[in-house]
C-alpha cells in the first residue's frame, strides 16, 4: 500500500487542489492527514485562497481514502462537516520491526514522546518544517506543510510505499529520501 502523508492544509483551496492532483498522480492508495485541515489558527497568516468550504468539498470527495489525526486547529465542528473521522489524537501503523506513531505534534513530539521504542517512528506535522532525524530512541519525521511552509521549506508532502519515505514538493520533485532499517 502506498500512503501520501500530509499536514497543515489550513483551509487553502489552492493548495488542497494541488495536493489532490498530486495524490492522483502518485497513485497512492490512502492519504494520512496529520491535522490542521480547515482553519489557519491565530499564529498563521491566511493561506493562499483560504476557502474552508471548498477544502471540505474536495476532501469529502475522497473520504474513503483518508484517515486522519486531530490537529490543534481542528474541532468537533469540523467533524460535523467532514465525512471522515478527524478527532483521533494519534494513529498507530505497524511495520515489521516497529511502529509508526502518527500524531499532529502539539501534544506528542520530541519534547514529549508517546510510548515509543527504538525501532519506532514518530511522525507529526504542526511545525510546518520537513524533518527526518534519527535519535537513539526513535526516528522523527515531519512532512512539512502543504499550504504554509516555514523556515524556507517547500509546500510539501511525503509518500511511503512500505519501504521508503520520500519528501516531495507539490510538483512531485523529491528532495529527501529515507529507508528505515526496521522495515
């Protein structure tokens, strides 16, 4: 199964449209959303073409293919308009020798680890900065942000084909690759 891993759309219809185009072009089976889907939050400027209702329509159009964790900007009212579950604090994805612990990053992160072991991957968004960093205790990964990238990073997403993680721009250009030893 090929996953597209995405975070921090923040209500941008412009970038959501580009994301769905990339998703189809990639031939992914599922999309994992790491939260902050519809709203920009008080610390971010409005993203390009801020239109949460359009984002709702686009994402609901592929609702069977999405699984999601809750971001700090996601609320119960979002669940009323989105046709896929959005309020889980985390998702656990098994690998052969470890787990991917997917969360948004505002509760669990490198400063406050979830129950995690040496071969596990902590995967979260929230910071809007793409990362792949190996620690003694785990590997930390972040796909960056689709709509509001920070620290001069690109508007980006990740793919995972069961063996290799690829960080890509919305145009599909690979700029980082990681194959864990524990797959």
